[in-house]
């Protein structure tokens, strides 16, 4: 009897230890209860400066950013200032910064966190079907519409919410914008008596002349195919009306003659040796290095690269020697030749799972980051086009020659269109990358590329219907 | 005390915690992944049962078929080329009189390095602009080869790097077996007039057959689950030409959030590895116990 009792007690003790280890900590479950009750659209409670008189209870808010490495140092400095300012304003707040490389965050870390529902409270977010809209549909993102109204900044934004809006609600705030075009080495061009590549003839003439002198016409790093896809995106836009929005509605097909012509043009340029030799083994950074070292005369890239060519930046040797133009009008092409690829696709999103304190922190963060001051700093220090309206007076402060040219290019554009990665489904976009690399390696023709992508596009379109 | 040990409840009490942990961290994840393999689970949308669709998709997907073939290359390369090289090096090192420890350490070194370090090191070696291979080929007037950028070369480049990483580890295994063979057997053969090559081939190799069999099996299993070196060096590129089953699974599950499809792929990889090692064990892998 005694032994049985001992045995029973020991078993009970072992089981209770096990169960205690498996159970939830009561203390930690309280904030999540609060979060449930304050789920969006909780706008009435807690403003950024909520009840400063009360003794502040310390709390932390996780903040995922992608401003790592030397090339991002200007943007990181802006973020640091916003963090400091917000921490000073919201009692008890401490941001926990978590810097993750751009592609690792976008394609690996954030999707996994979204699936598990444990995303950071504030995080870097891309717009479009494959990112923001997908997460918004799953209820992971905070509806920002009431916050923008409360802070009174909604009308200060340019027309930039397209890739972040679902059913009339805004789920992300683009930090800035960019256009994609041709950077060229003005020194190399003048040494060789070449005109700036503002017309198609001049562009081709320059490419041939540079090639003849043993200089690569276009620096290219196609190891990650989003890099050459930038140029392909603009060329398709020049050839085809209704691109890229038409690809999901079926109005534009990847294997229609205009799109195939764009791929054929790219293939033709590869054949003529216009791009860096062995581009499939070259990274995005290699592309900049080749251009900065004068090994290549031109480079097709986003306007965000302008910050690399200033004093103290990664390609400072090129300061004052870089020009920027839009891809010139293509002769005999059906699309709008003044159109420009412009994107307001990257910014910040916020978790829908916030308690009152965290919501106050989020509001403070938005108020401080999306301000005239920080937008102007982004433009002046980092060359990022503002996503908010800036006065002419502010814009006149721009002295960087490349940024000035970027602004001119933007002004001259007739229409703009977004990159197709914001429109196409993830699987389709990935197929475009794979097929483009095949094209570059000479393993597929423009028609084969178009057919392969269209096949997948139709399957994906059917899924969403 | 005596009667306590006769009580089955005591045994259950001791075994139970382990069983619970085993169930929690092994059985539950395994069976739940079997369940998810038949769904379109992506963590965000409502999960639906899709039957065998994931498996059908996998085998009709040309990229996955390329990945399977690449895994087969890994097996053929590691069994057909790596293992003979391992045996030859082990025999050579076992016969050196001086600096045996130095050779052992040197060949073993790569296997203690992290795969990321090895990947980056070899990316430099293969670099078409500044890599030593380019310089070497240049002496013979051969143009630079874009090892990791051309689909024809990328797989070969990875196979060589992977072999470099693991050969040393297996050499040390086989070396231990060779050194465990009693010296008098070798000496008797030498007195009978067998030369070094004959002794190696007719004596040493048959005596170390069991360990060779283990090395082959480990090579097959290793080739089936290879992924890190591919992710570091090419991430499956260019255009999926170096994709292996596991890297394809990682990309599908993690990058595209298709966790249901990903777990189906994991099951396929598991089945492949199981079948191959089973076949090997039932055929060539059967070895008799050797008594000296």
C-alpha cells in the first residue's frame, strides 16, 4: 500500500512537471489577450503621446528593417533618428531593431513568419499580389486607413497606395519611389565622342562603339534574375500596351508577338555581347562594381542606385561622372514610348496583432517617419524619390546631379507603369526569372520563353478565378 | 526493492517521459507532415485536402525531374569516382613511413570546415576573372570557363567541391580499418612474394570490404540529402540546372510558402533515400564478418 502510494505520488509529480512545462506562462498571455481586444481598427485609444504623466511601463516593439550594409547606411541613419525620436515620445518604448538582408527577408523570413502568425510588429514590406495583398487577405496586416486619418497625413501622400490597397483599405506605407532607367558613364562617353543615350540610335551606336573598344556596353549581373528582369520589364512595356496589368486579366499574353519581340531583343543583345560576359555568374553588386570600375559604359538599374555615386558611398569614384536617362523610345514599337517604370512598392507594414501600447508606438513611428523632414532627407541623402508631396522649395534643395536627372526623367514621363513582379503571381514571376536565364544562356528562344511563362500564367489565373 | 522491479508500472514510469518526448518531437511532426502532404497548406489561406495532387505535380514538374537527375549525378559521382579515390588515398597514406599524421590531418581538414566557408572559398577558386583555375587554364591558352554561370559546368563544379569536402572524412574512416589489419598478414604475403600492388588489391581491399560498404552507403545517403553546398554556391542556378531535390523543396516551401507541396516533396525524398539504401543493403551492401 505504502509503495503504491509512493509510486502514485511520484507519477503524479512527474506528470504535473511535464504539464507545467507544456503550459503557457500566465504573465505572457495577458498582452495577447489585450491584443485580441484591441485588434484593428483600434484607433480611438492610445495616441503617440498617451498619458505621459503615468509612470511608464517598459515595453518593446520589434522592428524588422533591410537597411544593412554600406550601401544602405544613409537610409539606416534616417531610420535610427526616427526610432530615437519615437522612443523619446512614447513612454517606456524600446524598439528592437532586427536587420535582415532584403531578399532573405522578403522571400524567406517574412513569409515563414506570416504563415506562423508571429511576424514582427513593424516590418519592411513590399506591395503587390505576392506580398502585401496576400498577407492582408490573411488578416496579418494592420489596416492603416484610420491611423492615416487620425494623423491627418493621408492626403499628403502621392498616389502611391495602389500596391498596398485591398478593398479600399491601406495596409502598407511606401517609404519612397523609384524609376528604372539607364545610368551611363559620362566620362567614358565623352572620351569616346559618344552622345548621351537619349535616342535609340545613340544608344545602339554607343553600345557598338564601346564593344569595339573592348568595353562592355551594359554592366549586368544576372545571377539573381530580378536584375535583368528590370530591363526586360521596361522593354516589354515599350513594345506592349496594357502591360503588366493585362497579364492577370488575360488581355496581355506572354507569348504574343510584342512580348516575344522584347525577349528576342534581349537575346539579340546577349548575342551581340552588349552585356557583361558570364553575366549569369555575376551578382547585383558585381554589376555596380563593373560599372564603377569603368569596365562597362552603361547599366540599367533603379534610381535608388544614385546614392552609390556620391562622396563617401560605395562607388564614390564615380561622383560627378554619372548620367541618368530613361530607356529611349523604341522605333516601331506599339507601347507608349514616353512611359516609365515607376514603383512605390517598398515600405513598412504593421502587424494586426498589437496591444494598446504597441499601437501607440506604431502611430508614433508612422508620424515621425512619414514626415516632410524625413521624406526630404530620404531624397537628399539617399536619392529615394519621396512618396509624399514635397513643396517646390524642398525639391529645389536637391543638389545631387544624378538625383536631379532622375527627377527630370520623371517629370518628362508621359505615363508610368509598375514592375510586373507586383502584378504577376509568385510562381509566374519565378518562371520569368528561370526562363530569362535560359534565354541568356542561349537555351531558349523568345517564343519558347513566352510560351513557357504563358502556360503557367494561365494555370495561375485559373486558380484565382 | 525486489518486488518494485517486478512491477511493470515502474518501468512504464521510467520509459514514459522519453516516449512522450519522442512522440512530441518525432512522431507528431512526422505524421502531421504526412497529413500536410495531402493538403494545399500555405499557412495563410484555409487548408484544403487535395488528394494526390502534390505528388502528381511533383513528378510532372520538369524542374523537379531535373533535381532528381542531379541527385543521381551526386550518387554516381560519389560512388563511382569518390569512393575509388578515397580507397586509393587511404592505401597510399597507410603505406607512407613519415608524416602520416600530417597527411591524415590535411585530408581531414575540409570536413571540419563549414559548408558556407567551403562554398565561398570555391566560388573564389572558380572565379572566371581572378580565380586560380582561370590562371592555370590561361597558361595553356584556354579561355576562362564560367564555372558557376554555365549550365554545362555548374554541376561539375559543385560535385568537385562536395567531393573535396567529404573525401578526407571517409579516407580517415578507411585508414582506421586498414591500420587495424594485423601486420603479420601483410608480412606473410610479402614473404610469399606479393608486391605492394598485389597486397593492396588482393589482401587489404578484401579485408576492409565491410567499411567500404559503409562508406558507399553513407555516400548514397549523403548524396540524397545534399542541399547546403548547392544553396551556398549556386542556389540551384543557373535556371535550376544545379537544383537538387532538397534545394527544390526548400525553395518551394520557404520561398513560395507552399508548405503542403513542400512536405510532399520531403516525403518523396525520404522514400527515395529509403528505397535506394534498402536496395543497396540487399545487394552489394551484404558483407560477411571478417575475423583475423
